[in-house]
């Protein structure tokens, strides 16, 4: 699908050149990868500017980037085609106002059972309440999903 825009959003202490960003650069060079820094508000403003003229978006967000992807989708549901969330920080306080507004778009969530950075229990409860078209995969991995991430069927997830 040539009309789909795919975006990877890295976590709080990562970059577009981290493990996941490098994976996308090597295997899916058309995936947009930017570096984000600053407060959540600054990061979201940068994301909004970068995607201002884009629609039919598939957003892949890792940890804090998963929070950003979810926030973006909540504010831009008509422009968002799909979310792929990797151990997303959905329990972050700035996301609470969005808990009551369910989204219908497809969401696939991967979370490691051994995640001590973003515990999977609260994330799962929030995701089940917010996303109406949700597929959750609790996997035998940690927060970074080092084992599972490279083995995922990215062609299907990214609709290649």
C-alpha cells in the first residue's frame, strides 16, 4: 500500500538510532523515524508538526513512544489507520483524560510479562478500556522486548 504512512516513535531514553529504530531503518527504510526530546508537550508538538500533512498513518510506539502514539491517535483518530504499541506507558498521568474516549481503530499491543519498567497489568487494563479493536500479546520478555521484537511479523503489522 503506497498511500500508507508508517511511523516509528522511540521511547523516552532512546532515539531513532536505537535497536528498534535501526531495525526499521535496515528493513523498512520508508518508515519515518525522528528523534524526540524534551517534555511530553514538546515531543507531541514535534510529532504533530512532522505528521501535519499526513494521513492513513500506522504508528509504532515503544514505551514512552507508545504513549505518544496513543495520544496522537486519540487526537487524530480519523488520520490514524492502526496502532502498534510496544510496552506502552499508558499509565502516565498525562494520558488519564483520554481513558474515557474509546477508539475503534485496530490496536496491536505487545508487552513483556517480565517488564519492571512499565508493568503490564495496568497497561492492559487501560488498553482494554480504551481500545475497542485490540489484540494484546503478553509475551515472555522484558520491557525492551529484545527477544520478541525482531521475530514479529512486521510485514503484516505494517501492512506491507
